[in-house]
C-alpha cells in the first residue's frame, strides 16, 4: 500500500474556484442533430459509423424515471472523434433488444467510455448488453478534483467556457416520437464529453490525483449492483408518523399491491397511488368504498375505479397474523444518534474519526464520502476491538469493505490516530 502523496495534498489545496467568465452558449450540436437509429439496419449503420472513428466513446442514456417502473434506457447517445454522434432507440425491438443492439455493443467494447455520473447509466446500458472495457467518469473526476459543483453544465462552463441550456433530463423519454428539442438536448449531452474528459484529466494530473481517479473508475466499472432492500415499503414518504403495528401492516400491504400493479404496467408507483394516499388510507382504515373515496385523492375517477383493490389490501392487512414492528430490522450498527446512550465508547470513536476525516477532506480537497464510505466508518467504529497493531486492523477492515488502495493510504493513518486512544480504555 503506497503512502499518501504530499504533493497531491498541496496541489489539491490550491484547487481553482468554480467562478469563471460568462460562458459561450452551446445551443445545438456543431454537426446538427443526427437522426434516431431505430430499425435493425439503421442501428447496424450507426455501429459501422462509430467503428470508423478513433479514440474513446462519449456515452449517455436517457431514462423515464418518475414515469416508468423500470430503469431501462429509452435513448442512447454515443459520440466518437471522426465519427460524430449517433442516437440509438433501444426499445421496441421485441424480446431481443440485445441481439439488435449487438453491433453497437461490439464497437463500444473496443475502447474507453466517457460518461458523466456513470453509476446512473451503466445499469441500464448493461441491460442491453453494453459494458465498457474501460471507464472515465467526468462527474466523479470533478469530485476528486475538489469542485463544489459537478453537474455537467457547471463543469462544462468551468473547464470549457461553454454554457449548456437547461434540458429535458426529467422528461418522459418513453414518449414516442421524441420531440426535436429533446433530441437536441440529448445530442448536446455527449457533444463535449471528450473535451471535458481531457480538461478534467489535466486538472487531476496537476493535483497528482490521476492514479486515485483510475482506481475509482475501475472500481465503478466492476461494481456489482446493490441488492434490493427487503423492506422497501418502509421508505414510504410520511411513514415516520406511523407507530401502530396494525397501521404499519396497512402501509405495507397497500405499498405491495401498488408495487405489483406498477411493475406489471411499467408505470412509476407514485403515478398509480401517491405515498400520501397510502399513509392516509392506512391511518383512516376505511371499510367501505364510500369511506375510502372521502379521503383525499381516492375521490377521483381513477381511484374510484380501483377502490376495491385498495379495500382488499386493507382487509388483508387487518387479518395479518404478524404485523411489522415500528423499528426497521437492523443490518449493521443502529443510527449514530442512538450511540451515545447505547454504546458511548463507539460514539466517541465515531466523533473522533469524523473530525479527523473532515480535516483530511479539507487538506486534499476530496469530499469525505469519496475518501471512504461513511457506512464503512460507522461499522468500524461500532465493531472496533482493541488491537496490538491498530493500523493493520483498520486497513484490514477497510480493504474487506471495498476501500481502494489510494483511499486506505490516506485514511488509515488518520483513523489510526482517532482510534488509538481506545487502547487505554
């Protein structure tokens, strides 16, 4: 494990500010908005066009979050030097989208991908058989460089002096046909990603953080999907107001039925029934259609038609033999706010660790959460057992928890100082 680079810390501490001159508006792609490749032949031609280019691929994908249940890609944008930009429609290909899109996936497998906030797009691209052989995430690079604002528009303005207009990222990209303004926005998202990668890579090189970034990008590229939470219904907005177990059972059942409907119809759950309506129905516990439709939202025509579905869910909840507890089952340490009473020595360790990590974050200009997973630090402090070799014990915990080498090189020494006083307890 390498030691922290003092030059890196010095360079990072002088990271440039986010301010800059007025940007030059970037209103449309230099080569115009390309047509959307929809058919098998069009997609094959788009792949051949990309194959004639050179160097890395700028990649982006548009989803329909807030409108659809799935997280699938509804448009894929790719740009490459010497090839220009292509727009790919990855839907409406029956049961074999991977086969249809394979020519594009094969070309993409030949060089590095450049994405902004790659963790958002990699899963939906993997669903259609597209996986990067190497990765560069410009948003993550901005975080490592110490930029306060790392959204695409802010970084393009800061590093390239260009102004991206507010776009349609939150739009319903499952809509067909896609409006021209949306396609213009989508093409602009990859228009300058290659230049942005070169610019932010230069900043990281000046700060001696290129190796840090390379480790992070490879970790992100190879990361496995996080398992789905077992009790996702506990994330229902407003559930903190509910403490009665029977009412919680009603929330759980209404949430589960809604989720089943949303999944089947591929519609965002909140568009089937808002969280506020679930809480209201669970608390009121109506027994008849008349009582249910007196509640907010349920009086509308759409909900009246589904009244029997929600009443059946409530009846199921009433007869459940084992209503859930108000406290969510713990998988790991309890919330830190409870530590002072339950395990004061762990609370003291966590306070000391957070203080030291905050100092390190300011010194190297990297957000604390990018230096080390906050959850990993909490687990370390909660489960800590005195050790003859504190540094080695900490390094082992962090390594097993997935911390990268550059992170451990920076973090282990400061956590050692934070936890060593525990040896005298």
